[in-house]
């Protein structure tokens, strides 16, 4: 059956609409940069004399080497560690480079470190002994206890007869008490959160 004019126009219109719906591809031109030729330039070598500047020497704290023939002792308390180097000659007692009176200014502390000497019968330790003490860790009270233990150990090495007197006074016993560890769900080792009834 022959198609009428109207039917043919409808089909053509459909075809045209289909053509319009197809996506249009855009062509973008990329600019390509051309490599420029490298120009070779010859530069003459010129020697430039710079004035010599003297380097400033910074003041560095020189650590004096320890004198020989010392008696060593070490002591600990909590996390403090003390190393004592004791000489049997008149001199100063220094702690980390400072005089012991400056490092431990309180009268109670000064009477503590002298105690081992008093027990063995030396009233003025400066007149008979000198020491270099290195201490680190914890706080001042614990450092003092560590120093006392270290001095007592060093004195026992000088003369084994001092051992009985010092041990009787409890100066050769290391205090084993340490900070208790924190527990889970608690604020500290024993401190609990506030109890709520409801």
C-alpha cells in the first residue's frame, strides 16, 4: 500500500529528532609548547678573593676530668640515681657542678648528707673528704636519699669496719618503695571515679 505524504513527513521528522538527540563531541585543540633551543654561553672563570673572617669561639662548658684514686658509690631512690666519687683529701662537695649547699639549700637536707660522716666519727666532712656527685631523675628529696646511700656505700669501700655502724643506722639499705602503677578505669593507682547511686 502506498504511503501518503503525511505519513512520510512524520517518519522524516522522527529521524531528524533522533539526529538532534545524539551527543555532540567537542574537539579541543591542545597547545603544544615547543622546546626552545638552548643557547650555550661561555663564561670566563674569575677568581674572587674573599677576606678570611675569624670564627667566634663559643664559650663551651668544659667538663673537668675526674682526679684519679677516687672511691665510687652509687645510690638510688624512686627514679633518682646518684653517683658519688669520693677522695680522701680536703675539698668541696659538689653536686652537678654546684656546691652541695647551693643545690640543697635547706638545713634539713644539709644535715641529711652529713649523717653518714657523723656515724663514722667525722664531724666536718669538708676537712677530711671531697666529692663530686652526679645526680639525675625524680625530685630533690629522692635525690638526697640517693646521695646519702651512695656516700654510705663509698665510705664502706674505704674502710670495711664502717659497714656495721652504717648498716645499723639503716643507711646501706635501698628504699624499695616506688610509685604504684596506674590501673585501668581508675584515675590513679587507687583513686576511683566518683560513685553515683543513680
